[in-house]
């Protein structure tokens, strides 16, 4: 049987990044936190914290922190449903989720903030490419994720959200300079493109669809959806933009599609750990409602 006082001390150290800050949040001394961690490490037989600036969890420590998050959520449910119990020491539970940056910058943020403004939880958002957020679920690092994979991770449910539409766009001056004689494999190989990071394959996928072959693109790296738009407006490069972000610029003519009417639609799914918390179910309802309003209906 785990000692949950020690388990919550471990979670506090990893969350706060130091024994001193963890001690302040737990209202105990740093030596008391250290002793609790040492007892837990003796119990499980391995190191749980990598001491440093900041302190981080080992693989086993991370698993225990994830378990602590689930226990906190269950305790929060119990407190809300049976307030007469007055569970001592029940702090706000962490609710870790993963989402792709384009969703967070557009339709997802309003749903998340509306939920978090009312829920007695602390939302911890991790950002990754939609093709990789499912890995966060499989590792147990998060309890829910927006992902491009429909196959549910073990212990999770998967629900279709709809498709996010992207368009290949750049400034008119950029298109005239680099693509004035046509959008071809040869011209695209010389035209600077924009990518979010090395995991971003949207530009490559669109080019393959248009040219029928792989093209090695010159790339600027900009890990921000808004920076993508700013860079495109300035003529720095072309990129795949969420249509909702660039629609006003397309209407104004400050951005144009490289090839008109050639969108790339990315199907998204919401995967959620089963039997976790009524609060996670509440977030799921908000996310599904926001997706219905903002994304293209699933085929």
C-alpha cells in the first residue's frame, strides 16, 4: 500500500521543481519533504527524483506522479459529491492534457478556459504535433489529448472532433517572386517555406498532393501559429495555415493561396482516459461542443 502523504510530496517536488518550493506548498519543512521522498524511494526500491535545477522525475517517479493526479481527481469528485466528508488536505487536482498548437490557438482555448474558470482543477497543457500527442496518452503523461489518430490508446476512448482545414498561403509579393511561373516541384524547391518544428509535415504533405512527388523544401522554423501568419504577411515564406486564422487576410488580399481551392483537411480526435473523473468528463463535453461549432463535420 502506498503512503499517499509521500506520494503527494513527490508530485509537489516534480510540479514545483524544487524541494523548497514543494515544502512551501505543503506547509512543511524541506527536510520533511526530503524524508517523505526517501521513504517512498525505499518502498519502491529505486530513485524517483533527479535532483537538479529544476528537479525532475525518473520514469518510475513520473508514473507515480500520474497516479497521484488520478487520486487527486477522484478525491475532488468525492469532496464535491459528499461535502459533509470534508476531506482534509484535498488540494486542487492536476488535469494534464495534450493538444496541438493550431487547435490551442483557435477553437480549443475558449472551451478550455470556460471549463477551467469553473472547475476546481489545475489544467496542465502540453503542446505537441497532432500526430504525436497520442504518445503522451500512451505513456500516461496526460489524461486526454487532441490527436490525429482515431485508434484509441490503451485504456482510452476516442471520439471524432471534426476536420481542421489548412490552406497553403503566402503574400502576393512572395508568390510573384518565387512562384510567378507556376507552382511546380522546381519552383517550390526554391521558395522558402515555414514549418512549426521538425514534426510538422503539413507543408510536405500538401506539396506531395500537388506535385505527386517528394520535394525537399527550404524551411524556416517558427513554433507559433501567430508567428506563421506574421511571417507569411511579411513575405518570409509560405506555409499551411489554419483557415480560421488567415481567412481575414485572404479576404483582404494580404495573403493568397498558392493554388486556389486546394485545402488540406486534418481529421482530429479527442482521446480520454476511461473511468477517471467527472471533471474530465466535463472538459470532454466542452471540447466536443466547441469542435462541433468550429471544425468541419467528420465524413
